[in-house]
C-alpha cells in the first residue's frame, strides 16, 4: 500500500510515492515533470510521535514530521519541506499516543490556548494553535470530552513529543429499549 504526494522545490514539481516493502523498509519513488523516476530504499523507525530516524546510503538521518489535514511538513537537516497528499491508500506513518493525551508533533511556540480545564469539547474542535516551521498548526480534539489539564500557557516554547493537555473522553451512554 502507498501514499502519493506532490512536492515543489521552487524549480520543479515532483510526485513522491511512499510505500512499505515486505522487509519493513520504505521505498520512495520520485517522479519529475519529465516522468523520470528515481527509486530510493530507506529503512525507517519511529522515535516518538512525529519523530523518525531513517538510514539512506549508510547515513542515519533524523526528521520531524507534522500533519495538517492531507499535508505533511518535514523538518530535516535545518530545512523545511511540505508534501501535499494527492492520494491516500493507507496511512504509513501511523502515530500512537496515550489515550486522552494530546502530544506536540514538533518543537514550536504556543500561540493560542482556546480551552481551559473543565471545558467540554467536541471531536474536531480547535484546542491549541502552535507555531512550528513558520506555520500555524491547530491541535484538535480527537473525541468528545472534558479538558482535565492544560500543560502550557500561551507564549511558551515547547519541545517535540511533550503532552500539551489531557482530555477525559465522554462515554456515550446507550439506552437500551425493551420490546414490550
């Protein structure tokens, strides 16, 4: 299964196809505007939420990846890259996080905290705005619930992989109707 993105380096537009092979390595196929393809095989492992290490030509690299809808923002070797998703067949870099805890994907600055402890939130509601890689990223509620803790105020600098807040999930109560 694979994901297809577009990438524009300012001079050319590329299609980037990412797929996992049977050895748990990744195959990256880059196609330029002249339909010339270059295939690269890398081994990769997740270091934490949004943090990855990969090996290419016996050189180890570390990068940060942030999602914003269908786009990916990658910080690698001091440079920032944006990949725009064209086709989603399967999520390849599935991120895991502790249930009820929202974690920062990359270092940044808290621009706005939109909720406080005790607030009820709905799935998809904006919670925090973080400025990272010269872009504002909104952190949204993963489910309906109540905010129990907010760990950072506006203006704080944060590192990657730190909890931002905790939300207690609202359990839906099912009312069973009895047939009479």
